[in-house]
C-alpha cells in the first residue's frame, strides 16, 4: 500500500511538472511574436513612416506654385499618338531666378509619379514634363531636371518597364540645343525623340556634359578632368583648380545617402549628377553637383561634432545657420591644424569647408549651397550670405562660380578679359 502511494505521488508530481512546463512554453510563445507577426509589425511601421513622408511632401507641395496639368498626346514616329499626362513647365526654368516655380514643377511631377499613380499604371499613363512653353533654362535647372529623368530610367531598369517618353518637336530651339549639348539625350536615352537640334554658336559657352555615378571613384574623375581641360584649358594653375574641385565633389556625395535615412516619397536612387559651363570671354567656370539625398541640415545632427557647430549658430538655428556654422567649424579646424604644422583629419566636419576652400584660393569666385530650406552663398570668410526659404529643396545642390587664372597657353586675343 505504501509503495502504491509513493508511486501515485510520483505520477502526480510528474504530471504537475509537465503542466508547468507546457504553461511556461505557452507564455514564452505569447511573449515572443512569430516571424509572420514580426513581418506584419515591420510592414505597419514602414507604412506609417511612408504615410508621414507623404504628408510632409503634400504640405511642401501645397506651399509652391502649381504648374498647369492637362491631358495631351505623344506623337511617336510611325505610330498613332498616345495619351499622356502633361505637366507644363513655366517659361523660365531657373533655380536662382525662379526657385519656387521650378520646385513646384518638380514636386508635382514626383507627386503624380510616386503617389497619385501606382507603379503599374505609369506604363499605360505616361507622365511628361512638357517644355513647349519654356524659353530659358539655366545650368542648375537643367541638371536637376535631367536627374529626374535619369533616376526614372535607373529605377525602370530594376523594377518596372517605365521609361521617360519625350516629345521635343515643339520645344524652343535654344532649350533643345542646350540639353543636347549638355548630353541630356546620351544620359537619359529616351524612348522617343522627334526633332533635330542646332549646335551652339562658335565662341559661346563651352559645356562640361552631364556625368552621373553612384560612387566617387577614379574612373569618373579622370573623365571629368579631361572634360574640364577641353572646356577651360590645361594651364598648370587651372589644373590645380580642377583638382580642388574634384576633391570638393567627393565631399558633396559623402553626406547624401546615409543608411538610416528616413523613408521618402521618391525612390532614393543613390547617384549624384554634375555638369558645367565655361565662359571664355570672362574666364569663369560654372560647375554644379546635385544629389537627391536627405539634405545637409538633416545629416549633420547625427555627427558627433554637431554640438560644436551649434555653438557657432544663432539661437533660431535655421537650416541656413546650420550650413554656415558647419562651414565655419571646418574652416576653424583647418586653420588651427595649419598653425600647428599639420593637417586636419579627413571627415570630422571638414566636408563643407573643403567645398568652400577653393573659393578663397581663386579671387572673385563664390559657391552657393542649397539644401532643405537653407541657402548659403560663400564669397569668403567675411562674406557669407544666408537665406531661408519657406519650402525645402529637393536634395542638395552645390554651385561653384570660379574665376580661373589666365591660361597663358591661349593666344592673347582669346585670353579672358576682366
């Protein structure tokens, strides 16, 4: 009898342990979500972040002039006209002279292509930036506009069959000629073009064609260096200026696409775009670099030296203040290092200063930096002009206007005049 009681107690104890183990396992399973539940949570968070990005984009778009939009037709050689949604560009496309009108065009194009129409619908409903009414386009606007078309091409190669359709028959000859000379058609490779172009008159601006890449490497640098030599000469002093410019371009790209960048309405194609123009009469080289990244004022707060930058800004701390403060911080560190007989370490807040340093080495030059709501024009340490805008810029644009040293290899009659 005693043995039976002992055996029963053992069985009861084992049963209790099994129940306790099963309950513990059940509680752990409840506490730890399944892989499907985890994916669902990540998807919900991504959807919420995208909804927030769309709302920010919508508010910025509503604060800009809205371009005219209409239903039109693309006339394709040998085929029937095809219906398309036409976003009409204004008469002047220029970021310096008509910033809000140009941004209104870009914002509306991105809204329709990335929010209003799903990706699959773009094949059946082409979206076209119509330049029929455009009489003038400047280098900065041409660069940003080309990046929109080129980014769509790069995205199409990866995801879906959507290529920019271009009907340029009725474009103004000077607009078509400028884009052709800058290499627009070679870079974008549109599906359709319908018109010839007239080359620019001899002796006018000499252009450095559009170049785009994902990385900053020696291959594109050598190509760009050759293009600068062809446009503006190869005098030794000018070669030094080209080298400084190439170094600055590398620093522009460094901040554009951090891995932890928040979601955006557009697909972030991690490329940069550049182009230039040389005026032989004035000896002035204009060169611009653009990226579609998150913007300088958003990336700087994540740097460990940002607290030092804040001490150099005003209490309001606008985007322009942050950019100007970063330039001043980099210049100060560079000056201290030179006085100590060394060089400031790469990175560590010297990126924006390297962009501006070339301006102090070439008298009469300046650089303009546009990023988010801030715009800073740097003419020298005592001449820094800041401007804040109501609506954010789409990425970061850096424009150099460089007064190059005289090219002694050029005949006297063709030398640059002051």
